[in-house]
C-alpha cells in the first residue's frame, strides 16, 4: 500500500478507525519513507523507530480491544527537536546539548502520547530556533523537498520538510517570529502559530519566552486543526497558558465558511520588498476568498514598520538570559580548557565551543541591549513598540475579522545565499513577526507556485487573540478553492523523492541514525 | 581552622564614634517555611539527602517553566503588612542574570524595581528602653540558590578547593529579602540597633509563622552594610557589604568591627573600598571579598515566564486580619503578666528568650523559675560556646518542658536548689529529662523525719559550744550546725527544714509552719 503515506492525517484516522489499516502498518510505512528519502532531505536529527512501533502496537491493541480512542490515535508524528522528550535526545540543533536525554516530557509531548500518536523522531532546526533556513543547525541543514539545493525555511525547516516529503503526516513546530509559517510557505505546506498561551510551552526549550509558541505543521488545514485540538488547551505548568477551552478549530476547518467575513489586507505587508510571483499568488488568493463570499478591506498598521527592529531587541534579550543555563555544569556538552580549569573557565570554554555563530551573535546583542544604561534605549523602547503593534492589531481587527498578507517575501532561496548577510535573512520574517509580538494567532497556507521560479509561496492569515478558529475557516476555504483550481493539492506537483534515494540507504538506516553531526 | 587572612588596622570604637557617624543598611533574607518551593512542587525540608528535593523546574532543565507558589505570595504580603509596608497592587518578578554553578538557570528569579511591598518601618527597643525606628525600603520575593560545598580547601571556601559539590535542594526555596533604608543617627548604639533590628525582625516572622528564622540553619541570613561619614557631614561615605553574618551576636560584632575598620582607613587619610566582605565568626574580623564595580550588571528585565502579581484589596485585607499581635506590644503584656522588672525583661528579650519562657510558663513553670534556669546556667554555657541561648539549647536538646519539670521537682519537695542545679547539669549534659537525671544520680531530699531528727540530735551533741551560743540567741551560729547536719544527710536534706528543726530544738521556736 504505497500510497498510505500520501493520505491526509484525517484520512489516516478514518482508515484506522475503520480498521482498514493498523497503526503498525502506517508507522512502518513512514519509517520506510524516512529510510528512503531522509538521506537527501535530512528532516530528522533522531529517528525512534522502535519507540514509534511500540506506541503503534499499543494503540492497535487498544483499538482491537474495543477502546474508544482519540481521533488521531495511531497517526504518526514528528516533533521539532526543541521539545523535551523523555528518553529521546533533545538537542535544539545545537552541539551544546549533544547527548542530552531529557528526564521529562514537554506537556505537548505528553498530550501526543496520551492521544496515541506514535512519535517517529526529532526534527531538525536552526540552532535554538535562531534562523530562517536550518543552515544554522549544528547538524547540517534540511533540504527543501521541492529543490534539494534550497532551504526549507527555518527555524522549523525539519518539521515542514518532514510533512512536505511525506515522512510524516503531522509535525510539531515552534514559531517565535515565523518559524512555523515561513517554512510552511516555502515548502508548500500548512503551519499554524496558535494564540500565545494557546499551547503549553512547558518543555519547549525557550528561545524568547514571550514570543515562543508551538503549533501544528501539516499538509492540509483540517489536519492542522485536528493536531491543534490535541496539543492545545490550558496547562497549569505554564503560567502564561490561557485557561479556556481550545477554540473550535476543527469545526471551522470542516465548514470552511468565509461568507460575510471581512478580510483585511495589511498595507504595510504587501508590495515593495515582496517577490513579484509571491505577490501575484497572494492577490489571486484574495480573489478566491472574495469569490467564496468574503469582503476585502484595506487596513494600515503603521507600527509594523518597526516590528523587525523591536523583535531583534526583545528576542536576543530574552534569549541571552534563557540560554545562560547551558553552562556544562549539569547536562550537555562539557569542554575542559585545561585539567585544572575553574568552573567559570569550563563554562566559558563550553559555551565558546558549543554555540554556533548565530547563537553567539544574538546572545551578545541581547546582553548588550539589557545592559544598565542601555536598557531603556533598547529593551525599553522595543517594549513600547510592541505595545504600539498590539494597538495597531486592535484597531485593524475592529475593521477586519482576519488580516492577510504573503507569509514570506520570497520563495525558498539557495543554500548559502544569505548566510553572510544576517539582515537579509532576518527580513524573511518581516510579515510573520508582528503576530508574535502581539501574541495573535497566524497561519500559512500554500498560495501556489511563483511564476519566476516555480517554487511554493505562502498566504498568511492572522486573527485576533483566542480567535484561532478564524484562521482555519479562511485557510480551509482558500485551500478548497485552490485545490479545485489546481486539480489537486499543490504538493502533488512536488518532485517525487523516493526514486532519487530508494536503495541508497539500507532499511536499518532509520534505527542507526542519531543526532550525530553530518 | 586557621584563617590566613591578615587582620586590618582598626581604631577603638569610642575614638571612631568621636569622629564619625555610622550609617547602616541591613539586608535580611528570610526563608519562608512553605511546604513547597517558590516555583515548583518540590519539598523544602531542611537537611534532606542532597539533591533529593529537585525537579526539572528547580534544576533549570531546558524547557522547564516556573509556576508561582500562592502561599509564598501570601507570606510575603503578611511580612510586608507586619512591617507597615504598602502592598503593591501590581508587581512582577524580574530576572537577575549572572553565572554561578549553584544557580541552575544562571539567573535568579527575583523582584527588581517592582517589589511586592515597600516603604514600611519597624520600631526596635534598645537596652535602655528607648526605641529606634528602622525605615524599611522594601521587602521583595525571590528564590534561593543551591548550596556549594567546596572540597579540599583548608577553610571550606572556594579558594584552594580541588572541587565543589552543589546541592540543589535549596534552589528555588522562597526567600523574602527585607532591605532597610540607610539607618542614621544611631551613633555609638549602631551595633546594638543592628542586632535589635534583626532580633525584632526574627520575632515578627516567627510570630507570623512564615519562617523558622533559624540563623544557625541559614533560614535567616543577614548582610550588613556599613559606611561612615564625618560628624556633621550630609553625604554618606563609601560602604562595605559584609555578607552572611549569621547570628545576632555576629551582627553586633560585625557592625562594630566595620566601624572600627572604616574609621582607621579614613583617619589615616585613605578611602574605603566598595566591596563585599566576609565575616569570620572565630576571629571576629571581616576580610575583603569581591570588589564591586560597574561590571556588576545583572541585566534585570521582567520575567516573561511568569504573569504579573495583582493581589486584590480583599486579599490584602483578609491577610491583614491574620496578623498576630505585634511582638513589642506582646512583650509589654507578657512582662506585666510575668511580673518581671524592666531589666529582667530586657535581659530575656536580648537573649531571644521571650518565646522560650512563654513556652516554659505554659508548660507549668513559674515565670521566675523559667527565667532563672534559662537566663542562668543555659545562657552562661551558650555564651561560653559563643552562640545564642536558643540554638544552644536546641543543640543540647534542652526544652521548655525540661525546665517546667525541674521546677515541679522543686516545688513538690523532691529536690532542693543545690540538687536541682546538679540535675540541670545532667540535663545540659544530655543525660535525659530532669526526673531521669535525678533518678540516675540518686538525688532526692530526705523525707524521713526520724533520720533528720537523729542527725540533728547527733550534731547538737557533738557541738555543745555552738549549741550554747545558739541557745543564747546567736542564731547565725546555727549555720555551722546546719552545714554539719546536711553533711550527715549527704546533702539530701531540705536545708530550710533542718534549720527550723535546729532552732526549735535549741530555742523553742516553732519547727514548722
Ligand atoms: Zn523542584
């Protein structure tokens, strides 16, 4: 059953519930796919075939015992390597955490396990989620399934490439400034950053605590909603968690109804700076929504102009503090500069050896921004901008039910293209960052292929805080119409990777792989 | 344990005070006795197996997040209220960033510019009965760090150690840091004011029931800031910060020493270095620690993993209603109920014995008896051991019940005073309860009147000259007879009864009342 992996998670759930397939078969099919193609894609840092198969077996037994199981029980999933997984290595794409095996599960991971989703393994990312290309992973980049010479987006390029290359129907990503949405855009997949506080951060290794949010990475809007429902909801272990039920995302995705909805086009997030083909697909997508019954309004969010600057003060500041704990004292890498080194010298040597350039760059930026005498000018000002952005969203949402823009200004670029120019890399997140600063939910859905390079472009939807269901209504409506126009999902047009790699790797490949550097 | 530090020059206290006005600042850390830590569910029991009370949160494992202990906040508010502070209607935690192996996250979750309570005061009573008002700047919440144990060095300090061990059981235990405003005008009484303030603070947090406030166990720790300014000046001098001064006696001594040291530096035309200093309990001196500089930048910023704290006015008022009687007022009430003189009460207060005596009286002892035993032999021995009475008593296992029991043995006529002192020696030596010690040592007044009469007859017969003197009215001569009778009775006679019997026998005075 070679097409098993090409089903949507929703279809897999149906087939499992009908006992047409077993979770064991499904999980094995994905492990085979990983063995076949991940040598080229490198979405996984660690594959846990044994653990996934054991979980699949358990679910199958429970199902045949007649137990009523959660909707996604038995559907395998990949998890970004930034989430703590008990008994499974968690490196955050960094050398400094090489070999660390957490003694506890992130709340989100606990929920995946409780809902019966076999965890296939841990997915590649830019080191500590700092980057837009996975080129900053200490273990080598992930490759875009559309063109292996190109970046899959970042930081969650592993998650997007994993679902985009059918190595899993579902993946967990995290989004601090666009790390779920931008990879989704450049790989032709779907990704949601829920409302801040909508999904527990307990066990998410923090980059910037006030911005980080975990969410679903999938191939369809409905699949994202199904996964969102599993991982969302209040967690007493996370003080910033919202104590309210998960918004009705699945229902909204199924109804795909945008009639009468006011779609706000953000003036500051279109036009100049956006690749022509990306902009063109965006404009067409808006037309599709109008056809579906939505109304278009133009809104202005003038403070968004300063979002990137504010973000690159707040994020490094929080990161410089969050990453201070990696000091070789209790876990992870330990480098001895000399036999009789003091604790302080070991800390310094370990951090020098264990962190990559981008991480060091941001730690230095943040340390500087928080320094006494500079705090008000940098961190303080950035917080004021953040407030203005929040206010801009509030007034925009008075005029529109959702806001839309292209997700990323460009399609996937080639490896190395932006590595020497951090600023142009940072600009990848120009349209996604405002949502993180304001805590509002956002989603990226495929809008088509850009004419000039034939690569996927993304359509971003933003909704008011806690109204995540609106993302799914708009995303599903657009998906429906675009799929109809294309005669099938966009990913059907992606290269088939299997032929390129099958046979290149033995079937033991999945078991032998670990987080070792490549 | 020889400390190899050089003693610095000091000048006599009186001379120092003649030229300079001391300015004090005290930072007291109080460990709350909540059942669980400030930001996780780990137990806070003192003395547990190292690293047995830890979890991903207090170990600062990647991904772990803090959740605020509501009880800790309530205790913080109650301390603030007891110190007459204003309670902030909205405040936040901040991160204090610095690297140290006993700090799991390499930042301490603390409060910075938004403390939960601020601007209060505490009136402390001094030995002469006067009152000094200590202005409180703030009382804020923070978490404790782990505890480092340096192995291989001579003094337990990191210098010279071959390696260090860290116990994270203490990491995350809730602390309240109480910071005074600069204390001026105390003059020569500055050391006494400092001690009295810390004692008063300890009494308050104990009365609130929010902390054990055991300085010997580190559940109350004191940093002493001292500076001097020339008399009549209006600008404070450079201060030193003496860390971890951990007994009332040491607080007083450290302040005194620093005044003498600063004065010597200033008098010789030097300038005081702004630095942290270590207090040496054994030698009674401070030594230079780390020089404070602009490089000490903790890069505070609001803790994004916690939400702001906004205690409602209702909560604050309901907590205010739970405040116990002010310890100073309570002391005045107890003094009159115990019938102590001002001097006696002050001794008791200064020795930190109010609670202990209260417990002893509650256990059935007379207030006079309770004071006699606690302020007497126990205090003398504590002093000899260089510690305070209460921790000393705890260390040798002496309790209020023991004193009450001893008193009972006297009033029931089983022991006389001399025997009671013997028994007390035994109790202090850890030989058991007073009854056990009396039994073991065979101490019991002779109750057999025949035996006493026999001994009296024998002694009178053997000392006809003395007997005649007594008969002739020289009553004081009876003392020699009493001593001999007591000897006959091997010390186990009731001296008063013996005296009465001798006088009755020789002068016809009534022998008993
Ligand atoms: Zn803990």
